[in-house]
C-alpha cells in the first residue's frame, strides 16, 4: 500500500515500472495474524497488469509457470504501452533459509523477445497526406514526455520546414524549438475574446501525456479545430480537448521520420508569425512585471530559472510551482513533475531519486505543504550532494487562494490553505543538509551563486514568501500582459 502513490503516478505517466511484493499465505489473511492483508490486485485499476505467484509449490509446472510469468512481466514492464506491472509473491514459513540451503543451481530461462515497431502503411499515409494538406493553420500541442534527443532533432527539422507553431508543455522536454511558443498559457489566458480567433487552429496534432495549463485546455475546447490527430502507441481513445477526430497508433520516432519523407507540409506562415509575435510580446510583459514586482513568487521563480545551470534538471512540485514554471518556461533544462496524478505526495522523493541517478545539479522547486508532506524523503543514507531544493514557504497551500471555487469559501484560510508555521530548519539539521532562509528581497545573484557552488552536502534554500499577495500579483501580471497583447 505504501507503493500506491508511486504506482498510480507511473501508470498515468506511462512510465515503465516493475513492482515486486512479498505476501503472507492466503489462509492466514483475516485470522488475526500479523502483517497479513489482501495484496492480490492491491493497486486495482491503477496498474497495467498484476500477477500473483505462490512460492514453494513442489509441482514441476509451478517453476515453469513462475519463470514464464516473470519473463512476461519484464517484457510488459519495459514497454510504455503497458506499465507498471506488479508481481505478488506468496511465501509460506520458513521465510529465512538456512545458509547451507541457498543454492544457485537452478538456471532460470530468459526468453528473448524480438520487438518490432508499428509502421504507417501506404493507405494510411495517403489518407494522412490528404488530411494534412486540406488546411494551412496547423498547430502542434505537446504534453509531458521523457527527454528524447534523437526525436527532438527530427521533430525540429519537420516543424521548421513546415511553419508549424508548437505549444509544448513545461514537462514535454521539447520546448526549445525554432517554432516553440514558450508563453502560450499566458497568451491564451489574456488575449481578447474577439482576437483569439487569430490563434484558432484548423488542424491540431497532439502527442505526449498531460499538459499543465488549464488555459490551453479551455482555449482548445472553445476553439475547436476541424481535424485533430492524436499520436499515441496504445489503443485507448484519449480526447483531452474533446476534439479528437483521428488517432495514429505509432511511435513518435516513426511518425516524424516518415512524415518528412512523405509529405511537404507548408503551414500558414502568417499563423506562425502571429503566435511568435504574441510570444515575444508576452516575454516583454513578463520582464516588465518582474521589475515592478520583484518579490512576488512568480518573479522569484523567473529569476531562479534565469540562473539555474543550463542542461541541469528541474523538478517542480504540485501545484503553484509547476504552474509558475509552465507560464515562464525553462527551455534549457530538463523538467520533471509528477503530473500523472498531480499529487503533492512524493514530489521531494522523486527529485531525490532523480538526483541520485544523475551527476547534473538537480533543483526541486516546491511549496511548503508539498515539502513537509514528504519529509520522509530524506530518511535514508543516500541524499546526494547535487540536490538543491528551493522552498517557497507561503505558510500553506496558497494555490487555493487562486482557485475560483475555493477562494471565495469562508473556510479558505483555515481548511483549504491550512496555515502553518513550519520551517525546514530542523529537517536540514537532522539530515545534514546546508540550510539558508531568506526573504524574497534578499534573493540576488551572490546568494544564487553560492547556492549553486559545488558542495559535499545537499542544500536547501527556504524563501519566506507571501501567499496572500499571490493572487493580487497575478492580477497585476495579467493587466500588464493584456496591455501589450491588446495593441499587438
Ligand atoms: C496527495 C495529495 N493530496 C492533496 C492534494 C491537493 N493539493 C493540491 S495543491 C495542494 C497544496 C500545496 O501547497 P504547497 O505545497 O504549499 O504549494 P502552493 O499552494 O504554494 O503551490 C494540495 C493540498 C494533492 N494534489 N495531492
């Protein structure tokens, strides 16, 4: 049960994962015996496949069965079409073998799988080409994806030759593109209702998992394209914007590799320029805002992203942290967030795990509630020194002061935001982490320089920000962006 959040996150993010659990014998469940709970199918629908194996059955077919199931589970867990996979192993006592009984004499059979990729056949290409050439205003929207340098290169070639704007989510790891629109969230949220028509696509192509921006979702739901092709490897119907007309079941690599050879798309250059122009203007507006309100949380994250080492790793926690970063964008770093289920549980654990398997500086940007919720993330001996954590401590879940429904409830402060007075000082002392605490106006180049200096210990910087100002600051930001967009 402790694995459940991670399993659900991996399931909705389609991350390959194999989970092994040890179980008590079935007959002892519900018999007032210790540590015996129902473990078969414990993750219910939040898993691709669950197996249950009984160990110690002496029939020779049982060994063959265990071997086959383990091979199959590994096959499945390696594909991102079916993940995660769970094997529950039932054991009977004695649980601990005598050392002399441990033998390595059995040779397990490893079954080799030759995996081939789906291709797009001639008939489908003919249809796709007809579709893609039927309109000029083509838009690509990309959701969360793992970094993929090879794909990114091919994709860049395709979009730059075909004048297609790309709205890539902060966690798509593909934001930095010649036609990448980095501030689409702020653009569609602040442009005049009458002028949004200029941005309406005729053909929409989408791929990747979830997108953070609710504004983009609403913009597409309200400005439906004539054709929407969603590319995905599995055969579910995923229709986030209620606009899907076609689903293409191929890998992204296959799609971009072949499309370059199959069809010369010439998207509407004016449409691309309109997006690019609005992106440039919004960037200017952001810069103006961060000068007027340098101490707002938005400006703090803006300043940090300008400072974080290029090509390093950023993790953001749910919820304001990832939303700010999605508005600002950080195209030169690898960006991750638990957006499969958008939980606040495990954001710190995920960042620590990621830092452990990388030599790059790994920065987690988090709110205080998400941080304190996952304080056991540090309770092991492997917290790496390349880890940097920046806590925006606004003493509660300030996000709920933004959300339309919760912000007007009388219980807002007490139960939604849940005011707290915690600081990270004690966690840092307990875990041998270098700790700095500062106010927003103390954040400057020297402080950030020091924070990113290499060190034998991880570092946490806690910035005491003002949650109640957050909403007002966002109104000021909107006003400035609107002012610019209105005359564009
Ligand atoms: C496990 C879990 N419980 C509850 C929520 C609902 N939730 C979303 S954001 C949030 C508050 C986060 O507060 P904080 O980390 O301080 O960040 P901020 O509000 O400043 O963005 C909560 C409780 C959630 N996403 N995940």
